[in-house]
């Protein structure tokens, strides 16, 4: 039993708190208002979670029986699962680092722009891709990078004499990941600058004036004033996004194909194929894979929470 | 402290309430499971003799059973879709079948997306149970899907109902369904037609442009040289490159039997799945014939004679590119379904103003090349898609027999209901009343006038396309196992020619395999085979490397599957 904290007034006099039940009764109006939300959360968020028990069942149209950890044993013994697991981590983490880095660079450049009209126009232009659906983005880039005569990139490279034969970018194991990162940078970098630009607008102008007086060049001001001011925000953005690295589906699903499974198949696409593309799926197995993915995601959230506490003094949950 | 106690109590209350919810769910699942297992055990323990004995009792019970509502799940093969007169089809079916049964019956049709049919059906069955509104009474299944489902206990053994069906006296192709019976005489699906298959179509204008005739194409080398000519010799006459020899929906359709029918000239004697060879089950994917086929495809891909879109094209994309208005990036060869599809492809070329001067001679059918004849014997006639009835597992066949009587027995009644399934709704899709109409009425070059006298059977304009004449509904009149007896025949010469060509040059596909281990690993095997096939064709790995990787990953599973299949 820990020592009870005593609540005191500003003059140091102890305040005698009323019992919780009485305080609840006194605030019954608030509790009543909270009740619908509580019920909603229970039904919509927690009730479906009961489905995780199917991870311990052989649950197909043919069978429904408890099999303990067999689904997990099968999962850990499956090469395709591990391939999808490591692809998920690799694609997510590298994508996160690249898009964050690109967002920082663009934010700094935008911050340095003096012409406000050009700055606002550029901001709007780079925000736009974020609002396009992944299906549309994939269609655009597939056409853009196509191997056929309508593929702009291949035709341009050939006309410049850079390549002789068209490159099948979207079907090449060597090219798929760089293309994937590039498309993500194109789509998400603009949106990612929002938080950095907000931070930059909060930097004390006196710091720049002081640097001017000291005779600092523009690059020196960026390096010695702007970047240090952004460091804490960069770290927070990385930490917050690290918790979501397992949630990778749509962007991969619309861009991958059988030939690049080795470098592109992620856990969510693996679950999709096992659960939705087969005549008699074992929902128990796909639930087990999904549960494992959630557990890894949960651990990452806790790690990030710990890191966040260390970096900024408060957690993210 | 009180706060902590209260928190614990609240958390406990939440857990208990959730557990309560979960418990009720468990009960449902258990009930569903027990229902399922009881149906399995009931079907497992019932031998053929007892089925026969029970048949008369069941028929009597079915006569007492009043089927008020029939929920069927169909794919895209029911061409009377909601946009094309399905409502009228339903109404006329309800009237005709209601009169026959002596009581009203409500037909509910759920038509699923054709391309995701298999997955949607499995989700539908997994998320509902017998008695639920969503649970289907009967469904269409492809042969591969049917083989996987027949051991689940979900499907009703209709052997007795089939044997005693009214249409039996008129069946002209009895082997179609007899061959689907299990070794112990059970029949879980009913095929109203034979399977049909694909033949290779070549554009006549392109043949003319490269100075060849279909008679010149006898061997694979001839075929290959033709594809080279279509790719390199400017067959569309626009003076520049861009054309391809051939397109298909995938280099091989490895997720659906008979797997090789979209590119038979390349696959030749290969069969990249489990099949019976000299009485023993083998894995055709690992055979030398498959290695050779993959190497042929890889060479053709490297030579640029296969349209690269083939790798990811669906059937719709492939055929639309083939008959596209823009022939400068099209292909000269397309292997697709026989019979009615010859008419559909020709009509679509006409609609896109491709080779209008050739009329119905736009496409020429290529007889199977020597290598196909020497191995399979001809084009592959696939195992027929079937109708299945769900078993409610209550130990009585009354409901299931009533469904059979209402749906399947009437489907081949030779008259009113069979006409509905074959041509669609009267005065919507077809008529016997005097009428005149024109297709492409606004285009003098393409306008075609139709005139019919009173009493003359004819197909009408399509409900969703006034420039096309309706072709058929679900059943193909030429493929059906028991023909219409009312004399309603759509005598389209081109369709007849297409069907005759196919039946002259076809052989039956090997029976699809089914066992527990195969069912459990079907998706993984198919996915891996597709991945390896595409890598080999693209030249990223050799065929032998693909085989090594496949054997390394699935060797043990394949052995287990073969052991189970050969023990059946």
C-alpha cells in the first residue's frame, strides 16, 4: 500500500475530500452524458475484439474446434509469413525515414521563401497528392512507368539514350521498392510539412536577428537556428509514426504484383490473400496472423510511449 | 484507494459484460458448428442404399414441405442482371414455378461480382447460418470450387433427387453429371450444361496482311512465326510498330481448372496442377511438360510477341484490347470461349468498327496445332460449373428436395422455365409476337433491321443496349444436357459454327483433385505457382530454378496431397 497523497489548499490546510460515490452522485449529469459514449465504445470497439479468440480455433467452413496455439505454430513455420513480416518492417521504417527527411527539407525551403504568393501556391500544390486515393495514385504511376510505348519515363529515357530497352519498373524486384518509396514521398511529403512549418513559424525571430548581427550566412542560420529548433519535432513525428509501422496495406496492395512478392508482400496483403482470395479460408489462421501483427504493433506503441516520455517528458498514450 | 477499487470493479464489469456477449456468440457458433458437423456425419454415415430407401420418404416429405422463398446466389453467368431485365425474369419464374408447385414462391437472387465470386461466397457462408436471410439455398460453383466444397458437409447429396428427376427422360448427355458422382455414388452438384472450352481466334484481316491463311498454321513453329509476323510486320497497316501476336488473361489461369485453356499452344501437353495420369495422381506443375511450357512462354515474352498486359489482365481487359477500336496496340490472336463468345467477339469488333468489311468472317478459328493433338488430343472441355444446394443438417431432406424440385428440376423442364433460364424473360429478352426493330438505327452504315411475324420465336434488343440483340441468359441452348422441347431455337449460324468447331476439336479436361491437405494449402500453392510462372516468363529466373524453389517450399505438402489423393 502506497502512502496516500493529501490534497491541501494554497495555505497548506488539508482539504477533506468527499467519498467517491458522493462525488459521482453530485456529478451524475456528466456521468449520464458519458454513458452513451461508454456503451458505444464497448459495442463498436471492444465487442468485435472478442473475435481474437478465433486465433486459437480451426475456424473454417468445414471445422470449428479449439486447437490451442496450432495456428501460431503454423504461422511461425511458414516462410511467406516471415517474408511478409520483414517486408512490413523494412518498407514501413524506410518509408517513414525518407518521407520525414523530405518533409523537413521542404519545410525549411518553404520557410526560407520570401515571396508569399509563391510560397502559398507551392504549399497548395504539394499538399494536393495527399488527398488523392491510393488507387488513383497507383494507376497514374503504373501508366507513367509503364514498359509500353505509352510509358512516359521509359520513352523519355530511351529518347535521351540513357537506356536501350524499357525497364519494367513495377514488376522488377530491384526497382519496386525505390519506386514505392518515391511514390510515398510524392504523395505524403507535402502533408508532412504541415507540422514542421507550424514549428518553424514559432521560432523566435530574435534568434535570426542575433545571427544576422553575428554575420551568419543564410545556410549558417538554417543549420544553427532552424534545424536545432526542428529537432524535437522531428523526433516526436518519428516516434508517433513508428507506432503505426505495422499498418501497411492500401499503398502496397494497389502497387504490388506476383512478381515482386519477395520484396513487396506485407502482413496485411498476406492476410488478405489467405482470408479473401481462397475458396475455403481458415479464418482461425488469418486471425492468428492478425493478432500477432496487433501484438507487435502494441509493443511498438509501448516502446514509443517510453521513448516519448524520455524525449518530451510525456507519453503518447 | 477507493478510486482504484472502483476502477477494478468497472473493468471487471466490462469484462463480464463482454464475456456474456461472447458466450452468446459461442453458443451460436457452437450451434452452427454442430449443425455443420451433424450434416457431415449424417452425410458420411448414409450409404447409397439407405439413400435410395429414403428417397421415396424424402420425396413425400418434400411434397408436404412448402418452400415459400428460394434464395439463390449466382455469378456473372446469369446474364439477365438487375440492369438487364432480372426483375422480369424473377417475376416470370415465380409465376411459372408457382403454378407448377401449386403454391406461390418468392425467388431471391443475389448476384455477386464475378471476379471475386469464390471469396464472397465463402464469407457469406462463414458469416451466416441456415435459416438466416442471407444464407443461400442454392448456388453456382465452378468445378474447382465444387471439388473443395463437396467434403465440407455444407452441400446436400442430391444423387437420389437427380436420379429421380423429371428431366431424366430427356437427358442427352448423362455422363456430365454421372462423372461427377463420388466413388460411393454421392452427387453434391448438378451441371445443367457441359463445360465448354476455349478455341483460338485469329483476326482474318491480320492474316491477310501478313499473307497467311489459317491452313498454314499446323505446328507450334507455324503458330510462333505467325505471332512474330503479327508483332513485326505491321498487320494493322499503320506503318509503325505497337502490335502484338497474342493476349490472354494471364500466362496461365492457375487458380481455375483447366488452367491452360487461355494459351493452349504454349502449354501443349502440360497441366500445372494435380491430375490423374495412367490411374495415378501426379503434380503436373513439376513435370517436364510444364518446364517446357514455361520456357516457351519466356521465349515468346522476350521476343515481344505476347502482349505484356497479359500478365495482369483480367478476361474483360484482354478481350476489350483484342476488339478495341484502336488496333495499333492490339493483338492478332486471342484464345477464348467457344460458341456464343464467337458471336460476342464479332459483335464487339463490329461495334468498334473493326474490319467491318468482313462481317461475320472477322475471326477465324484455329484448329488445335499438332502438339496439342499429339498430347491432349484437342482443346480442353472444362468440367462443368454446377448448381449446389445447401444442407441444413436437420436430418430430413424435405427442404433440400423441395429446393431441387423448385429450382433444378424445373430448370430443365424443356419448356417454360427452361426457356427462362436459356433466353430470359418473355417480351423482355425474347418474344413470339410480330415486331420490327433496328439496331444502330442512327448509323446508316451499321444499321440492321429485324422483322418477325406473329408466332415466330426471336430474341429482342438487349434491355441495356438497344444496338445489340440479346444472346442468352444462364443456359447455353447448345451446351445444355436436356434440350428444349418447345422448338424455341435461336439459330445464329455463327454460334452454331463455333459450337460445332469446338465439339469437333475438344477432349474432356482431367477431373479436378480434392483432398483435405490440398484444400488447406490451395491458396498458398496457387499463389506460389503464379509468382514463379510470372518470374520465369519475365526471364528473372529459369524454369528449373522455379521448380527447385517450389519443391523446396512445398515438396512435403505435395507428397502429402498425392498420398491422400492416391488413397481415395
